[in-house]
C-alpha cells in the first residue's frame, strides 16, 4: 500500500469511492447528482490550505482523506473533513494504518495536531477513539444554515 497526495487526477476514482462508502449505512447519504460530489471535491482541491491523501493498493484507490491546514494559536493543525476506506476493507487495520501514514506525513510538514468531527453514534467515533483521538467534552459543534442568495 502506498500513501499519495490527492490530486486532480484522482478526482474520478475518489468521487466513486466517496459515493460508494457514504451512501451505505450508517451514513445513507443521498446525493442530488454525481456532479454535486465532484464539485465538493473540486472545492477542496481549489482551497490553498488543502491537503488530501489517498491510499493505493496495486494502483487502486482504497482510501481517501480530505483535509486542510487550519491556523491555530499554537501553529498549524490538520483538519480532517472526510476520511473513508473502501467498505469491503473495514476492520482489517487498514484504516488505522492509513491514519498513521497521514499523521507521519503532516508531522513532517510541521503541523502539530489533527482535529475532526464525527458522529458519536457511528462506528467512526470508536475507530478514532481506538486511534488515540479524544473528545472535547466541553466543546459543542454549532451550525447555522444560510439561505442561498437569490440573484
């Protein structure tokens, strides 16, 4: 298996993997179109703080991570927005290996922490706890949806 930086040339297989993983339980995401997910990836790729990774096995992308550098008072952190592994490969240690490769890579780039959000009732929460992440029980995630501007 090989860790590579995610680039524009990885777009199509990453979109396919993302849709396949997140349209299954426990997420059951429904997308308006494939183009909606393509646009999501392109927005990440066009972010000047973007750092994404893919894990390849025999040239097939089996895992992906979308993230970005996040400035903080103590330096730059790595914010993981999305991380997924091909569904048939879960519970084999590959996700933990992928995460450790990402950690080594961002550490070598001078980033000093990894932060992320996940749902407490999904298996991903337990995956991250197993991989030495810990919850900030004193913090809450808040959101406010804004209506699109009509032109």
